[in-house]
């Protein structure tokens, strides 16, 4: 679609194994070709990208700039190959590169980085051991190490490409260094995985005591809500005009999740892992048959919600046999009232 005189924005849908499709976006300014999130980088995905570029009249060598919304491999995986072939510069938020250096590159086959958090929250040793060698960060370390991260972005940076400007909006929550990209002239937001039209983005795992990723996510929703946006183009799914309703739905979804967590620990202490096994997920399988990585995402999501409640004094916590047990200390209706006050207003 033409977004300004001589500037075109095009969507390329790239097949990926788990979520089925990830969207890449091309911005063609006439002089410069930009790609945002070049997909997962598996051979089939690269072929699909090449074929679609060809249909639009481009090839990989034409790409000058590669902008990454966040470090997940379905978004960043293709960057290495594209950069190698085209010599394009890579742009990514500075926190995401810090994440890659301190967490992804530190992953080893013992899962050192996560082990303590997982163990102290009740994840069984056999699950941790299996996860150690299957975590996408561990499996794809080579991809991350071979990308040259040319341009480190921060919040509200302006990337100037020929005669147009792309603004960064730092939106942590789904990952620490997630960015959305805003095109001010056309009031478009490339929302990455921060706001998706038909699935609720996973909230990242809290790794340190001072982290509160769900709160980060709410702050990031607020930030996006302050911008005039006529249409958003997500990392998965179709473009949509109704961002404000979607933000409201996402906030309400998390309030229900927080209440669900509280209900699970009304009658006694549970670990975060136990809660994760009992929460209502959009996967039609019993917990024992969940794919391993889905167990990890479910645990991360549960942990983000539990920590949000605990930090606000809505859950109590005690350490028993080296695991944390959380317990409800507030009535459901009272909790609902307070959460709505904190999150919706
Ligand atoms: Zn993601």
C-alpha cells in the first residue's frame, strides 16, 4: 500500500513452525528498502521471503536496513542471512542486545540462567533438564552470535530512511527490549508482538526479584495508547484499525488472569509451576502433553502474574523445602475492584 508519495509499505507473510506465520514488513522509499522483522530464517522461510520479494520486484540484495522489533527467533532469525547477502545494517533496541549477550549467549546445556528461578518455583528437574537443550535461545545461539548489531536503538529514536522517519516506541513486557515502530505522517504502528489482534502476547519470565514484567507490559500499553494511531500492523495476524479497543481487551484479559491466579491459591499455598499446570490455556491438551516450550511460556506467563500480585501485597509468599509457596490474602471481589482501579483507569 502507498503510505506517502513515493513510499510504499508491503506485508510479507513468512511461514514458521509454531505460530504458523510471522509478518515481515517492507518499506520502500524509492531510494531505500527497509525490512522489519525478517522472519525465522529456516530454509523454507528464506525461500518464501525470496519468492515474495521477487513478486514485488525486489531481491534480498536490495535491502539496506533491517529493523528488529524483538529478539524472538521467529522475528530475528532471518537477519543473519539477509545481512550476509545484502550487507544491510541491523537496528535493534540496546536492551535486546544486552539480553542476547547476558542471557541468550549465557545459555548452556544446564540452563544456568534460568535454573534457580525455575527450581525455586517448583518446576520439576526433568522438565528443566529437557528444557535446557530445547530452549529456542540455546538452539539458536549461532544465529544470534553471527548478526552484526550495527545500530542500537533507545526509546523515541528517529530512524531516518531517505525522506521518511520511523520512530521507535520502547515497549517492554513481551521481551525486555521490544520496540514498536511508529510512522508519524501516516499514524501507523508496526506493533511487533506487543499488540496482536487475535492472540494475547506472552509476558516474559521475571528473572530477578526487582522485575515486574506484567507491570512493564501495562506501562507499554499505556505508552502506545497515548499516540494517535489509525492502524496497527502486528507481527502475527492482520492489520487492524481498532487499537484502542484491543488495548482495553488486553488489559481486561490480564485482570481475569490475575483473578484466576488468586482463585488457585485461595485454599492453600501453591508454587508458580503448580498454578501454571492448572490455569486455563488455549491449548487443547492435558498439561502433561503440552509441548515443552509451551510449558515454559505458560510458566513465564503464570510467574509474571503471580509476581504482579505479590509485589502489590495481594499474595503472601513463604519458602518451604526450598520452593516458594504463594497464598491468597484477599477476597476476589475486593481484588477485582483494586485491579480495575490500577489497570483500567
Ligand atoms: Zn515474540
